């Protein structure tokens, strides 16, 4: 259900714009839904799966994930009307978005599903990982925004084929595929940081920056 919520989260804004139904109320409702789907739900799942073995530390770690997700969404809503947003104007996001954060937080669970290794159920490992992902969500790290990616016409067929392949992989081997997606996303973060640093240098020099370089997957 969290995965379905992630897909719907990528569609609701586009549908609202197509129907000319954008509103501030919709933005607030979207953030409330995201806080539940990508903050509270993953925190409860991880707590019941592993973190309950460390009642105090595990509960704090799960709570941090839920609260930091809500804080990230609150920061996003507070800046909706601001015109000066360096990351957004350059085509980047500030921190890891909530859906990606939820997927990353459950990465140890994905590994455990297809490896059956007890190390991935270690509450200490899960607690530290969940706290790290929560910090990524509220951080000011520049991350790539998928909406800023523009595919060339010459590779659109290949892109459709890749989407079909990805869908088939998620159906046939979901935990392997989700693990690869999460690891791939983590690998893009250093590239996004370096790309945004280049944009900042160009801005400081008074030059007009180009759009962010596409991710390796694009």
C-alpha cells in the first residue's frame, strides 16, 4: 500500500493541474496524506518488524522518522509561496522527498526478504539506518527532481521499454528490484550535490546556469 501511495503521489498533482483543480487546500491535504503514507506507516511497520526489540531506542527511531517526514512536508508547504528558492529554481529538491525516504527506510526489510540474513533484522542496524534516512529528509542536501528531467525524442522508445522492463521486474522480483532502485537512488545523491554546487558557482560568477545534468538512469 505504501508503494501504491508513492505511485499515486506522483500522479495527483499532474491530474489536478490537468483538471485545473489546484488549490492551497489540495496542497495541505496532499502533505497530510504524505505524512501518513510515508512517515507514520513506514515507522509503524519497521517498529513492529524489528525496532520493537529495542523498546526505547527503537521507538525513538521510529518516531524520528515520522516526525522528520512531517517536518519536511511542513517546510515544503511553508515555501510554496516563496519566490526565492535556489534549489527549486535550479531544478533540484531540498533533501530526500517523502516517498523516496519511505522506500529507503525500508531497505533493510527488502534485503531480508530475499536474502533471509538475520543481520538485516538487527534492531541496532535498522534504528541507525532509519535515523540516517530521517536526517536525509530534513537535510538541505540538493537531490535530483524527476520533474526536471527531459528525455530526448531519440530515446523515448528506449525509455518506454525501460519502464515496461521495470514494471515486469517489480512484479516478478519486487524485493530485488526495490533494493536496486534504492541503491541506485543513493548513488545519485553525490552527483546531485556536485551538480548543484556547479550551479551555485555559475550563479556566483554571474553566469546563467544550465539545467541539471541528467541522472545516470536517465
